[in-house]
């Protein structure tokens, strides 16, 4: 059972590494405004996420009711612990890259909204109420 879990964790690590590379590609495309390439990489990210979900389901079926952390502590297998820690570190890197990409997207949307507001200003009359506000 431990060997199966090691294999699943190694496969998960490999998929996580590929997902991180895809997110870094997405970051590059966002920075250089490569819209069509960005569309392609989004599909690849979704496929990789589904693959990771499949590995996660295999892992959960293997450990049943136990959490993976409890299972690893009980097994006292250093290689299993290392594989789990490597996956956790990679997940932190992925989370950071994802947050960075989302921030760049939000900044782009904010800039676009500001430019559109400048180009098409509000045409309603500027009136003030009794408190001196609009």
C-alpha cells in the first residue's frame, strides 16, 4: 500500500511540476499580451488540473478514511515523507504563481476599465443634493 501511495505521490509531483510550468507560461503570455497563446494554455491548465484531481481521488481511495498526514506518520517511511513534502512545496509555488497571474489579470481589467471611462465619460448632468454631494 505504501508503494502505491509513493507512486501516486510521484505522479502527482510530476503533474504539479507540469502545472507550474504551464502557469509560468501563462504569466509570460500575460506580460507580453499574447492573447491567442493565452487561450491555448488555459485549456492545458484545465486538463492538467483534471489529471491532478484523478490522482487525488486515487490517493483518497487508497488511504480511505485516514488523512494522508496521519498515514505518513504511521508508516514512518522517509521516502514517503519526502515525496509528500516535495508536493507541498510545489503546491505553495503553484499558489504563488496563480495569485501573481490573477493579480496581473485584475490590473489589466482595471486599466481597461479606466481607459473606457476616459473615452466614454458619464453623460448624466452633475447635480448636487442638499449635502453638497452628487
